[in-house]
C-alpha cells in the first residue's frame, strides 16, 4: 500500500461522504415511504373587519418530488465523481471537480469507464430516466419552472439512485475495504 494510494482514497472521500448524506436523506424520505405530496399550497386569508371573507391559495404540484429530483441529482453527481476518481489512477481531483454540475458530462465519462454498468442501466430500463436527470440544468433548476423539466418517473428515479448506490458500495468494497491495510488506515478518516 503506497502513501499515494491512501492519499487518493482520502481525496475520493470528498465525493463519497457528501454522496452518502444525500443518499441517506433519499432513502429515508423518498425510497422508504409511500406518502408524498402531490400538491401543496400556501394560503393568504383575507379579512374584512376581523371576519374571514376569502382565501387566496397558491398551489404547487409535486413539491416532494421536486426536492427528491434535486437531491438525486446531487447524489448522482457526487457519486459518479467518486466512481470516476476511484477508477482512474491518473486523474487529479481537480480534473473530476472540473465537471462541475454537468451530470451529462459525468454520465458520458461513466459510460466510458463503466461500460458494463452503463449497459445495465439500459437493461433495467432506467437509462432514459438517468438521461432525463442528466439533461437538467441543475443550477437553474432550483428556480423551478414546469417548462424546464421533462417528466421524471418517481419509481424509476428510485431505481436509478439504488443502482448507483449499489455500484458505489461494490466499488468501495473492492478498492477500499477488501485490502485490510487500506481499510485500517481509512477507517480513521471516515
């Protein structure tokens, strides 16, 4: 085990740890629950002489799904950066950071480094959902407009998240925890 290997794995955790936070939120609030709001509203009661005479209601659709899409995007961005960095012995962390928020570029790089797994996305019929998420202009998506996003299937979104988490777990085990000397050193940092 070289010092360089340990340093690279510590750097990889800059993507791994935040990805895990995102995934655990999704797991609790999205994957493991069946109660999601289809609509919600903000009410503006109108009073006249201390008597409620009307209520104006601003309604929004799918408030939970909107946030699950945002958090899924963040999880996938960090998770794929982790996988790409872990798979390459030559990329510097800054090279991976330079992908910015472009999930489209990350997905392209992922398809080159993980050809088999990329094919599995298609076989599991979740590649289209992954591409729809990758096409989101994430920084602008936060200022939501229904015109900015194509419909995303919530069930397929869950499957995409779980697929990538399982891949991240497999790769982490193979590249980190399988080697006892690396596992021992890295446990101090996670």
